[in-house]
């Protein structure tokens, strides 16, 4: 709804939970915003494909995918997050 507010919220979540990165995608697989730790600001790690989103979600509602980046491996966890 409010892209600026969502971006601000995601930066806070990323810092508070000490996460290297947080990405937020819409239901149509469009990336809405992301926040990166300073050590990742020069890394390119792409976006999650629509195909990855369309795979069945386990009963727990959370799953992970991995991606190789120049400095190593990047593990992305996919889950639904409430935000109003």
C-alpha cells in the first residue's frame, strides 16, 4: 500500500533480527522492496523466480532455496509475512 513505509519496516526488521538480507515480494512474484546488510551491498544475488514461488509450500509454511553468488552461497527462506 505504502512503498516507503514498507521499505522502512523491512529495514527495521532486517536490523532487529540481524539478518543479512530481507526481500519482500507481492503475490504475483514482483519484488517490492529489499534491505541488505552493508557487507552485501556490492553483491548481486538476483530475484526469486516466479517458478520458485509457485512450488508447493510445506505444511510449516516455510521453505528455503539456495543460490551461488560470487562470494559463496546465499540461502533464501520463503515464508508469508503479515503486513497491513
